[in-house]
C-alpha cells in the first residue's frame, strides 16, 4: 500500500514542479483583466443600444455608389435622408471598402479602432505608470476594456464610426511633440535616416493635418499650436492638410468642388440640431428652446465665449508643462462649439478621466511627503503653507479625493449614458415631456463636457511635451554681439 501511494505521489511531481513555475501574481492579473473584460461586455449589453453598423452602412453604400460611376454626394442611404458628409479625401480613404462586404468592413474598422485606442492609452498611461511604478501592460489590460465600455467608444464601434481613428491621428502628434521635446533622445548614431526622422518627432503636425482633411473640426488644434507658438508643428499640420486637399482636388475635382461649394454648408444633411444624441452647445440650446433649430445668434455668442475659454485654458496648461491636458481641453472645445457633436464624438472624455485620476494620485502623493521635504511648514507642525495660508498637511488628500470622485463620477456618467431613457423627438414629443429632471438627463453629457472645459485641472510640470523654438528675429538677436 505505501509503495502504491509513493508511486502516485511520484506521478504528481511534474505537476507540482509546473505549479511552482507559475507566477501566481501573473495568474491573478490575468484573472482581473478577464473579469474587467467580462464586466465591460455586460455594461455594453446593459447600457448600450442595438448596434448594426448604421453609419458604416452609409459609408459603404456611398463608396460602392461612387465606384460604380455616380456622384459621391448624391448618394442617399435607403430608408433614410442621410448621405455622405465627409470631405472627398475621406471618400478616397474609404474607397477600398467598395471591394469588401459591409459586415467585414465594419469588423475591420472595429478592430483597427480598438487597436488605435490601445496604442493611445499606452502612450497616455506610460508617464503615469512609470511614476507610480505600475505595470504598463496590466494597467492597459484594465484601461482598454473599461474605455471601450463607455458611450463614445461603444457607439463608435457599434455604428462603424471613425472617431477613435481620428483621435489616434491627433494623439500621435502629442507623442511626436514629446519626442521632439527630448531632441530625439531615442535616436542612436547608427540609426538610419527613416528611424532618425521618426523618433526625432519632426513629423509632429502630420496627424492633425490628416485628421483635418478627413473631418474639419480638428483644425482647431492648428489654431492651438499657433497660439502656443509651436510654429513648426503648426506649419506641418497646415502643409499636410493643404497638400492632401490639393491632391484630392487633382484626383476628384468634381466631388471636391461640390463639397466645398455646396455640401459643406448643408447642415441639414447630418440631422436636426435638437436630436438627443447631439450633445453640443447647439443641441442643448435647441432642446432648451424646444425647437428643431438652434437660436443662431445666441449659440454664436456663447460659442465664442467657450472658444476663448477653451483655448485660453489650453494655452495656460501648455505653459505649465501639461500638454496632455492642453490637447484634451482643445478636443473638448471642439465638442462643445461644433453645431453637431453626436455622443460618439465625445472621445476626449477618455483623456479627461485620466487627467482627473492622475491629479488625484498626485495630490494624494503630495500629502504623504514629510513636512521637512516640502514647503508645507515646520516638521512635526502638522501644517502646510498653501498660497500664504496655513493648512493641514492632509489638505492635498482632500483635494485629491475631490478629483478622484470627479473621475469616477465622469466615468459612470458616460458608462450609464442617461440621455437615452429621456430621448425625445420634435414635433412628436416635447423635450420637456419628463419635466426638469428629464431635461437635465437628456443634456447630461453636454453639460458634463462644458463643466470639464471650465474646471478640468492641469498638472504643472506633469508632461512638458513642447519644445522651444526661436523665431528668425529671436535667433538674430541672440547671435548679435552686444555693443
């Protein structure tokens, strides 16, 4: 009997050796990531809507129509009044879809969009994970499915939209500005010219230029680059947009002429301003007036104020060395002032959540520093100096708690997306059908974006992704010998 037991135990020895070789911490992390993915799937099923690549059907039908010899902007999707509304360069980019089935086009767009989102989050999270000592890949495994579950991402994927791809093009320029600020520190003397060009960040602005050629609203980033005197990136963006537009004119002159002379000004092609998913300032005003159209003068006045506020705060964030927050503020500004900002356009809420969470973490870390290591007052006093006032050293924790609660609340708002239970459509149903609470819920995402634009904190010195550029006049002064 003992010999039998011994033989059985000897057979289990390889299993025990294999079990000892498994990193239990890695197994736990894989389990956590799997649980987050499953929770995100359930959240999309619970709070999302039935998705059937509705917008992709329009894009696919338009390029098939165009490839068969018809005019691109004459296409109207069956059983709708909607047609192709993007510039002709976007039509050229999408033209290969005419050769593949609609379903395959939708899934390929979804895979590319999730991949772009993963790359974006990796770039945004790396400075934070490096500072906190976290694993980038584990953090990314949680962040990607969590981001996919919220309204802008799930609507983009479900409708077959391109917002995450455009988001990726713009954020690629943020990465290029980082590399440019480091003066190509990742470039080795043995590297070839292409690698030197890539890692030098000299191409910063190309992504914004291409995004502007596909959809006009990213042009506000060019204005921001000029306001902050990032001249090289601004000129690169303008050059890329102009070159692509001129090239498109050369290839599709008829469509380009039709777009810039007619289609661009036909705002009714995209839908009524008061539609619930239009979470822009114009949509809020239209719903508050219970009208299909936005009061133009009132909207223009408020939009100019919001534009000035957004660009001013972005410029100050840039000057304080937080380029991520600056880009986020510009993106939020485009969402607010655009006449139409569907809920799937609001992708800039993703970096806003990261900024709030990181601000909370930084405040909490500041409260843990010993008093003798910080300008917080004498050691052991339990007090800090904050703007000339004496405050408890745990005060930053309370401020950080506020930012943390804001990050969680913002995420939950865009996860639940309370606009849809209170969706109304004129003239059948008034936007005041469900009273004040219904109005608040129907405009909740837009109101959150406006509040973020005014109150999103930036983190001084957190991520200086800009570089010093001297103008020709300044170089002349610096090289002129003193008298």
